[in-house]
C-alpha cells in the first residue's frame, strides 16, 4: 500500500512588522523569527521581573509592548525614559547630540570634520535637503535574469548550496522533465548557462587584475636565490572601487558613523567606547586633517587592512595563501561580526615577504590621499577624505609590517628579555631618527629594527605602522597566551611534579578533579576575566579599571611557573601585548571590531570553499572567478532589495501575482505543536496528579495551588508557603507538557545577530535525542532591585507545562531549587557556589514558577573535591551525584557579565 505523502503547502505567513519582508510556512516559524529579529520585552504577570523574552516552544503568543521597569540589561543606549538627568557641561564649539531614550548618553561630535552632504559636484547642500534620486530602474528589471525565480535559483545553487556543475545539470534535467508536460522550462539550460548569467550581472563587477613584481634590491654574488630573479604575479581588485561599494551599500545606512565622536554617560560623564569612530584615533586624525580649512565639512573614512596566512590543504602539500582584506572604520562592529560584505578580499599578494611593502604601495597608489565625492547608501553624496587605519594581523605578520626583529614589540621599545618593563612607545619618527644615527647591526641587536626595510605606511599621509598595529584577541589572547602558553605550561607542570607516566593518567582525569595549585587557578581566573572584559561590546572607564586590575593579578599569579622552573622567562610578545590593550581600546574602540577572527571567518568563504570547488590545479584562477561571481550575486541582491523587488519570499511573490491575475485556491496547512503529547500515546502526564506521579513529587498539586494564589493575588505580601491551603484555588483540568523553552536575550558581545540578540534552548525532557535524560539549570529572577547574581537564584528545570485557568493561559515550570552557599562568590575562582536545597523532610525543594521568571540557561560545574571521580558517572546524572557546584561565569560573555 503506497505511503501517504503531504502536499506542498503554498500558504505563506508574512512577518507583519513594519519594513520586514520575511514570509514563513508555519506560524511557529514566524514566531521564532519574531523572537530572534523583533524581540519585545514584557512584564511578568508575577512580582518577579525579567529582562528578556522567554517562550515555550510551539506556543505562539503575542507579547505585550513595552520594557520592564527596573530592568538594567538593555541594549546600548536603552534606558528608563522616565528618569530625569542633570545636563552636563558641554563646550560651546562642540556638536553635541543626546543618544537613546531618556537621554542617558550623549555624543560630542568633531566640530570641523563634520560630514556634511553635498551634490555630485561637491557643493554642500542646505540642512534637510533630500538626497539626489538614483537613476530610474524598472521594478521588473531583473537583468540579466528573466525573473525572480532565476535570480534566487542562481543565488541558491552558487552561493548557499555551492552545487557542483554535474549536480546542477542533473537537477535542471529533472526540473525540465517535470515542466515538459506543462510546456514550460527550467530557469537555466545547464550549468554553463547559469555561470554565464551570473557573470553578466552588471553590479558588483570589480574585476580582478594582476601586476608583476620583482625583487630589485641587492643580490649576493653567488648562490642567488631563485625568487630574486623571478617575477611574481599579484592578483588584486581595485581597493578604491571596493571601498566605494561599501560606502554605497544601502544596507549600511543606519549601521555607519559618518564622523568621529566621543560618547559619555549623561549621569557622571563617564567616557565609553564601542564602534571604531568612537575612539581617540579617529578624533585625532580629524584634528590633523581639519587644520586645512578646505577640509571643513568632509567625511572621514578610515581604511582598515588585514592579512593572515591560511592553509587550504595540509595532506596534499604546500597550499598556503596570503589573502589581503579591506574594511572601513565607519561600519559598526556588529555588521563586521555578522559576516556581511563590510570586510572584502582585495588581493592575493603571493610573493616573498621582503617585497610585501612595495606591493601594498602599488595596490593603493594614491587612492587614499586626496578628497573625492562619493555617493553613500543613504542616497546622499559626501565629500570623503580617506586615512590609512589599523592593520589586523597576528604577531608574525606584525613583525613583517613593523619591520622589526622577531620577539620584539611592534608598539614599544621594550627589550625582548624584559618586555613588560615600561618603555617609550615606538613610532615612525623614532625609527627614522635611529636609522639615521645607528648602524644596521646596532639597530638589529639593541633596538630590534630591520634597517633596510621601510614600512608601506610611510608612503601615506599620517601613516605610522607602529600606531596602526591593531590588537588581536584571537591570536594574542585565545590562541597565543591561553592555548600555546598557559595550557602547555600546566601540562609541563604536571610532568614536572608527577612524572611522564602519571601525567597521562592525570590528563585523562583532568576534567574530574583539580590537580593544580591555587595560584594557577587564580591565574586562570584573572586571565579569563581579562579576556571577557576586553571582549565587551561597550567598554567604559570603569571597565578599563577592571581590565587593568585583572591584568595585574594575572602578572602576579603567573610567576608560579617561573618560580617552579616550568618556564625560563615570562617575557613573551603575545602576553606582553596585553599591556597595550587599554591604550588601544581608547584609540580604536572595542577590540571585537578589529579581531582577526573576522578575517579568519572570511577565509572560509573567500579562500577555502572556492579552493575546494576548484580542480586544485593552479586553483587561484578559479578561486578568483568564484569570488567575483559571489560578489556579483551579493551586489545584485542588495540592488534588487533596495528596489523592493525581494519583498516576501519567491513563493509568496508568485502567489500574489497569480492572485492579482485571477482567483485561485490556496491550500492551507495546519500542524499541531510537536512537543505536546497525550498520556495515552506516550505515557506523559496530562493532569496534575499524573505529572506528580511521573516526577515523583507527591505534593505537586499543593505547590500548583499556591502558585495560582500568587498569580491571582500578586500584591499579597505573604509568602505563598504561609498562605493557608484552603484559600488557594483548585485546578483539576488538563495540562500540556513540553520538552523545551527558548530564551531570547541581549548579548552583543557574544555571537549574535546585528541587533545583538541571542537565543538559546532550555531542555527538560526524560529522553533527549532518544538517548539520555536532560534537565537543564536556569537563572531565575527573584529580586529585580538587586543587580547580578545577588538578585537571582539557580534552579533545575524538571518539567515545562501549561494550563488554562479562568481563561488565562499559564506557561509554567516545575523546578528544584539550589541554595547559595554564601553571600558572595568564591574568593579563588570568583564563581558563586550553590548546593541543592532540601525541605525539612530531606526531599528536594520543589517549586512552580512562571515561564517569565527565567532569565537564561545556567551551567553548573561540580566541585570535585580530592576524591577521584568514578568513570561510571555520566554527564547527564552529575547534577544528582554532587553536593555542591560552581555557577560557571566563563561559559560565555553574557554569563560573565551578569555574574560580575
């Protein structure tokens, strides 16, 4: 008997939010999109407050508009609009703008380089003048594609699915077989037709060019190295045109800063840094540029460069590439982290490193030296002046860029034997003076300067490579200091103390007990705190104080490795770079906008994936073509979107066109919530007594009655446990049982969308992934008047359920409570310690709370003690096996913030 199959559903649900064009097949999908992209904060129906939206999965519910009073975890610039503030003293010549609801912040904009729009000839417009309308294009002009289906098919096959040529041909043949009986045809004839169409896309066409470079320096009389006589091909895109495309991208209109500024809190005038243009470097550059009166009203565009070696294959030989990237400092950090086209590849400088500087000069020639008129994404023309900005690179690249000897610092004159000793900053002026006075050998040995190399920045206005070396969280902190140093040193310590054979047993058991001294624990705590603090999305003056304090503790406690003879020196460039972070934050804003992790992620799309899709023989040519096609498709999407041609989905647009041309029948598709199960089918609870029996909680019914009393009488001052049970309402109806809930919260310092929102799932299910039980722990808001962990408790979720009482839906949670071991965190780890809470009869303390009381998921680390943990103990029953736990504040950045 044939298996029944679902028909394809043509029903499309629009998002419904203003300016959002997304469509969805189910209401559940639309709800998840709302939580992720249009979060609305609401008040909890109980006296407990929350600062994010938490919803039970598959239970769509329209949220009430409005922020929760007393919540302090708002996005940047958000505050209580009802609170009054004293106005700060502001200089008379400063352009000042208050920022965000409630005027909690204000910005002092640069008074001269103040970004005034102009016309195409460069003449400044009057205030409020509308932008010049773009060239008129038909809303049906999909050139070179015939329609939307063709464009989205090309984008799907080439960009998203990255389908091979043979598979594309097979798919199109299958498509043609379906369409033959309808006298129709697939969107493309074959893969060649697809590639030719993409290549004909008129926008985003920044051609790849090549230039030949050859070594012209001194050569030895004998044994001349082959590369000295050979010409080298450098493939590149004109960086000038690439930057124009970034400035003209309409998607960045509200995600850009047009002029330098300093940002302060209105209450207390505390300085804070976030995006690049909030830093002192951009302001200082504007001061220098504006000394020329002809520059008044110009827009400053810092050009940020980055390079890093990437290996596409280890097994098949030396396949290393050195891509060069460009970005602009005007674009917000969140856009760069969202992997948009705000970071673009502009070259593959495959040549000996000693020729690197001359090649970069040829690529940029005079493109950043003179002002010009550029059309931006908002439609206005602006008179732009460029400036060479920070360079993103790991330490090996920094040595090459700064023309210094390895193990020296590219930013200061500290000697490699004592890098952390305070010394003068290294600068272009200092280097030139030393080169003029000292010999080549003296420069190399005493100052760490390679005297016969000149940094490429010297050929650009206001360029000083020693000032422009950016900080790098990935290679300096995470990979360099943490992985390559600290973790390695702990292994050496264990070998030093216990011997090689015992180390193997200890390392196999390292996650089950602590084998290191307290000073090492304190060192790791200090360094992790430093890492999380510098990775904040917004950094204030008080944050800088915390960073310095954490760095001082790290320097103090790391001495244990030197005193025990584990390492001979602590003078290491990666660790020394930490001492420059406070200065660089003041100069360039929050470090997460200049981290090499951004270019590392770009490696995947620009280098590694194109290489995998090539024949691997002389692959660079094919990789360049792939990148050009990807750029064209991305530019076409921006163009079509800007002309409002991509509203909704391809299917919804087709349905609308058919409906507009005549009546038709649209099939509706209805699907029940997947997480709701009936008792008769899967033996899951459907009444409160059933749930009480399943969870082995005899008094659950009484707990529910007290919960209902608390919900119905939120103003009652009595504790629910003190209310006589006879006064509590009874509920004997049905309940719905759920396996999980999703929590959406603002976490811009973690991996999140452009809006800074992050969503995670909290599970409470007896069989997770058909294998083992999983009952997560959560933070529960218990006192909104106290910030951080002091106003929260930890609970373990045993069950998600919902029920309706007097026509009101109550999404609830059954929890087992934990108790804080003290009024503050542990002194060594700075992590709070919690223990399971028990009632007087030694049974676990159980409660029922509203879903809105949850803040987010919590990660608990067992306190192992001195005993060796049995290998029979599994991770899923660790919450039942231990008597005390650390609340992990280093699980992610958001957790670090709320527990600091």
